[in-house]
């Protein structure tokens, strides 16, 4: 068996095309959507991610409002940028790029973000809407994974999904989203992590497996049910080489699989743009 490739680049391009059309409609009404980015310090990976988000915004016609503070910035200075973005009518949504320098209380900064402008969908208010299954801004990576599975017709509703990882960015909100009664979700969900004994035994029961532990090669072929959909959402690095949580040889067992590069990442960025234009539409 050779797995079908879950090509995130292709699906993300379709999402961006839809966002670009919505941007045109807003501009015709006199509203230019604006996506803000806050970068503190010069950590290479963070700087690269922010640069990609600015480039993505330009592609679909969203204005970028970027604030770059030095690594020595104080808590007050960072929170000052957040307070300014909260009231700036040109900033419809924004992100504070993580991780922040160690001397900054990241939780305090993120709590200061206006939930209505939370482009990442990770503010406690927005996560609360997800828990309650109320309409609201959804976290980018979980939403991107659901969209990717749906685009390739992967059966999810009524199936068993296993999420490896319990992090706030992917694992926990993805489990809530997959279990919710929404199109492309409504699954039975099991959440496990690297501290669970007999991890393989749990993973092997999954019709859909999402690895979001940040542990290279964690999911191996012997852990996967034949024909399952396997998504590598966690990454790590070996030097400059990006590594997936899923061994590439899993493709010989799985029915669907994300590529090492070009799977979940492009979808996350596309969902960020969608959240930004949705915020602009609400404000308009």
C-alpha cells in the first residue's frame, strides 16, 4: 500500500484564493483587512515565520502591520504594543510570535490580547468558545488539519481519532475540535502523549492519527493501522533539517499521510489569513 499524499500546499493555495476574493470584496467597501505581527528579539525561526506570514498577507491583499522589538524589550514595552494594536482600527487581527524572551511573562502578554483580534485563536476566551462548541475564532493548526482531511475526503465523522500530544497550540484544541459536532469532525477522540505506557497500542486503534508531540520519528509503521490517515503536526530540527513526528516509511502502511514538508505548515498559515479576514468582516 502506498498512502495518498495530504498535500497542504495545494489545499492552502485554494484557501488563499478564497481569502483573496473576500479581501477584494472588503476593499470595494472601503475596508482593507490588516494583520499585525509582534516579534520580540531575533530568534531565526521566529523571524522566518513572521516573514512568511507577511509575505502570505501581501499575496492575498491583506495589509501587514509589523512591530519588531529588541530581545531586551521590557514587559511594559511588549504589553504597550499589544495595547496599541488592540485599539488600532487598521489592525483587525494580530499575533504575538512565540516564544518570547525568558524574562517576558508570555501568559500575561497573551491574556492582554483583545479576543476579537486574536488571529491565532488561542486566547482563553476563544478556547472557551471551542469548549462550549460556540461560534468563534478557531486555532489555526487544528482548523488547518480538519480542513486538510476534509479536502481529501478522509472519513472522520464517527471514526476513532488518536491525537498524540496535549499542547495548547495543537493537541488539546484539536481533540476538542475533532470531538465537536461540526462538519468533518464528530469523531471519538483519544488523547495520548509520550508519557503514556504502551503508546503504540493506543495509536494502532486510530482511524485518524495526528502526531503533535515534537518528537522526531515518534510514529513508526508498526504503530499504524493499515489504511489509517496519519498527520505529522509536530516538528523538530536536526541542524537546519526539519523532522516530522512521523517516519516517512509509515507511507507504506497508511491510507493517507502528510509529507515531511508542505503538509500542516501551509495550512496553519492559510488559516491565519482566514481568521484575519473574518475579523475584518466582523468589524466592517
